[in-house]
């Protein structure tokens, strides 16, 4: 009986410790206290520059990229063909204006995706499947 009580006590302590570590605590008012979760910002997101407004992509999805001061603040979470290539491009304000910066990785990715779209024709699933290899 003594061993069973000791095991139960240890299990209870471990359960309480796991709940506290997971951030599942409550304030005295009975409302749950949210645990902040850091999220990575996309490399293609807006760039804040003193003296200028927000510089960023003027579109949320696809390969047709341009940079401007009128970048959207909120984009949908849907995925469209070509979105993967956007990680290889950015908007830059170092020259005093908002300009698109791309490199060989973006150019190669864009070319590959465009070939996938042509090869797949109207079959979007085939295009997405091909794009995974770009």
C-alpha cells in the first residue's frame, strides 16, 4: 500500500510539472495564460527603414514579383505555384528606393517552375508535383 501511494504521488508531481512546463497554467481569474510562441518572419516580408514607409513585395503569391511602398500587410495562407521561389528574392532599400533583389537561385527556381507549368498544361496537380523538384 505504501509503494502504491508513493507511485501515485510521483505520478501526480510529474503531471503537475508537465502542465507547468507546457504553459497550461491559469491566473486567479480563471483565464488561461497564453504562452508566447516566437515565429520566424519570412525573408520576403516588409523592410522597415527610417524615413521611408514599408517596402516589400506588392503581391502575396506567385512568381510575378515587384517591390514597392504599397506592400500588403496581410496575405492569405494558401499556397500558389511559384511561392517556394519567393524565398530567394527580397526587397531592398539600401539605395534609397524600394527595389527587387533576385539572384541565380531565384532565376533557376522561376525557370524550373515555368517549365513545370508548360509541361503540366491545365493539370495543376502535375504542376505542383513537378514544382517540388525545383
